[in-house]
C-alpha cells in the first residue's frame, strides 16, 4: 500500500525523533526511517550529564528509547531500513529503501555524523571505556585525572581547553609540528598550564584490559616510542557526515555537511537538515533536539502553503 506521508524523517537520533514528536503531535502523518538502532551516536554514550532534566545524568540508549516512545505516543511510525536513494526533484519527494519507495510532502534529514577514528587495534574495545569522541559529553568523568587529546584543529583546541579545566594533566598528540587551530584558540591555549604538547606524533597502541590504562605514542620523524599512563583518550580529528546519498542534490560545505542555517532549510524547498548533519557551531544532543523542533515549524508552514 502506497501511503503518502506529510513528513519523512531520515534518521532516528535525537534530532530525528524530536522532529517526529513535533510533527506527529501537530497531526502530520510521520514516518521515521532508521538504518540501525534508535538514538544514533547518543546511544553509544552510557552517561549523558549535560542534557537538561536529568539531574543524575541519563544513559544515551535509554534517552533514545524515551524519545522514540514520545513520538510513537502521538502516532509516528518507524521503519528500520537502509535508505538507498532519494528523489527530491518533484513536489512530492521520494525516499527509496531496498524494497520500498516512500513518498512525502516534506523531508527532514537527520542522518548525523560519525566521528573519525584513529584506526588502530583495540579502539572499538576501549570505546566508552577510556576512548571517547566528545570531550564536552564525557570530559566530566575525568576530573583531576590524566587525559590525552588527539588532534590539532579547532575542535581539538576547544576540547583541550575544556579538558584543561577538568583534568589534572592534558597531553596533546598531533601528527604535525604545530596546531591548525585558529589564533583565538592558540592564545587561549597559552594560558593552560597543565597542557603538554607531543608534536609530530601519533598514537600507535592503546594499552589496558577492561579499561584504558596507557598509550604508546610514536614519533613520526625518528620512530621513537613514548609510553604515557592515562585515564582517557579523546579523539578530536573531525567527523564524517552521513551525506553521501545527497550528492548533487543538497548543497554541502567543504567538509560535507549539509548547508542549512538555524532555520534548518536546505537549498530544496520542503527539505530540512537537522542535528549533526548540518552546518553548525556545536553538535550536542541539546542542539540536535532544538533543530528537530525548528524543522517541523517550517515543514508545517510549507505544507500549509503548498497543499491544494
């Protein structure tokens, strides 16, 4: 049966399910298409301490389940499938999976962005147990401890500053001879007295059993190895937005993020980008849910103006 939806949300993370909640609650027939499991990257974080309303923190997977249930309560549907293609060329947009073509008046893209990994042995094993990809999410667990930050861009610099206020010692490992971060960050970093830089180097090994205990750092010039005892490694080498399916359809910035301002509107009318997948200053759960609500506001306007 070919059902015409008012809104199809691609992606079931916090931005996607907030959009689904607001859309369904507004009486829009809403479908969420999620590739794997509810919650997106948020579901991989065992303790989220900076989401309002949970004074003792909340498990990311649990929060994702709650967000889905809230949307379902008002009638939003979920399909677990891989989106294989989209067609936004007509007034009625189409989203294709391996066995079905779904149609909708509006589309909300919430496909997220995956952190770039070090690509070394045991990285997945230690993820959430000493290896992290969001300092602002997980840094508070390492107060007065020793941490390592990998990276040298603006995101890494922001993470270094944040962690320098929490940790006793922050080691910075960067593969080049100087940081790439903007001058505003460079000046601020000069005042961080508990930060030590290890340049022209990469992490070659993660050491520990049930949790991370140390790292081996390899100098890229002379191949010498330095061992550092630490409680955590924060990988800040960028993210890769999940936007390949929108190539030559939605406009993107130089890093592959969909160009959409605070209105979440893209270059195609009736298509909105929310959460980590769009251009924005901060990628957090709280900013993602804000995007989801904003997108539905404009989707409602678009439907009202274009319904015949």
